[in-house]
């Protein structure tokens, strides 16, 4: 999925992406004053960082803790809950394609490590890295969060639908 080596690697097969547009926000006009939001925008980053996203198959679950606030991470969270399908890729990660590509403009790249969940902008997929050796910094590799599962536990996500949702 996200090997940043000089040797080109073919992308795994991917269904054609569904065309999706960002949801528009409807604004209601009212003669009464607008209610005060429960959460001020300045407080939002604290709500993003530390959020736990659970990936659950019929055989295991893997928790990912969101590690940063970026446009790509926020867009990923906006897709949840969703259902994905994971596959092995290149002996380094388990990957899955999201229902649509993320809006990641303005998100920083990363130097992935074992235990990172990333989004690879070039192919539009998530990746659970379990062997990031030889993979360097790339602007196309966005850090989503971290997990502590083993490679064997990640393998249990393959072969069946995986529900992805935010947990408290």
C-alpha cells in the first residue's frame, strides 16, 4: 500500500470509488436567537485527539487512538460508522479502501511506524502498519492514529466485514 521505495509497486485491485460530495449544511432562519453551541470550535481539537475508533470483525477487534487533528482525520471520522474489508499488502500492512477518498488537503504527511494506522492519499486506502521498516516520510502518508494489536490479531480482520465506529 504505502511503500515509499523507489521501486514501483502495483496497487491492489480496488473497486471504482463512489462519487461523493461533502454534505451541505442547512441553515434555518428564525426570529429567535440562535442557541449557543454546546462545544466551542476552540475545544474541538481536544475532542479529536484521543478519540478511540474500533475496528470489529466476527473474530477480533482492534482499537485505534486518534493521534492528531487534521482535515484528513476529521473527514475519516465523518465517515463513521462504516463497514470495510481488509486484505494483506506486501508483508507490511493490512489495507482497506474507504467508501470514498478523504478530503485531506492541508493534512501533514508522516514517517509511519509499526502500530500506525495511516491513510495513503495516492491510492485512497487505510493501512495498519505492522512492519514499516524501509518506509520513509511521505507527504502522501497521513497519520490517523496508533494501535497495539499484533500481526496475528490484524490477520483476523481479513476475510469478513469489519465494522468501524467511534467508541467512548
